[in-house]
């Protein structure tokens, strides 16, 4: 009986740790990476971006499918309507692309909260910025 109770408590405690899902660190080229962690317990998402300390960097959310001819726009990078966040060495900007070659339109509400900015991590010349936001912000974009 004691073994059954111990096993049950162990299984329940392991289940408590499964409340977060993460992409893990995803390499986005030689000098960038991103990590998204969803925490169901706190209903928040944590975004960690690593990139060069001397440049802006961004992350687009959505599909990168190639449009089928005769269409000229679709889900490709910087396609109109795609959601993007970018770090401008001061803050994380939440925006939407309006097309290739045009600056994105900044969202009226930025629900990202600054957590940290660490220089020289994981290597000299690199910066890691961390932001969080609630799952449900009421913003349809």
C-alpha cells in the first residue's frame, strides 16, 4: 500500500512539471536563436531572442509557404498581414508586416513585458533579450 501511495504521489508530481511546453533553442542562422516557452500554469508565453549586440533583430510568426502561381504574395517572409516582433536595442516592438520593402505597422497595444537583456551571452558580441506576455490579451492580432 505504501508503494502505491508513493508511486501515485511521484506520478502526480511529474505531471505538475509538464505544464510548460518549449520550442527549445532554435538556431536562426549563424548568430541568432529563438525560444518560446508556453506556461499553462501561469498562462504566459516567454520569448527569448539571441542576436548581435550591434543590430536590430526580429522574429516573424506564421507560415512561410511559397505562393502558388499566379499569386505573387502569400505566407512568405514579410508578406502582408504576418505577425512579427523585433528588438530595436531598446524595446521589443510588436507589429504586422504590410509587405516586402515596407516598415511593419506597429500594433496599437504591445502586451510584451520586458524581463531581461544580457550582453555577451552566450558569446561575446551577442545579446539575449527575454520578454513575457499573457496567452489571452484580447488582441485579435
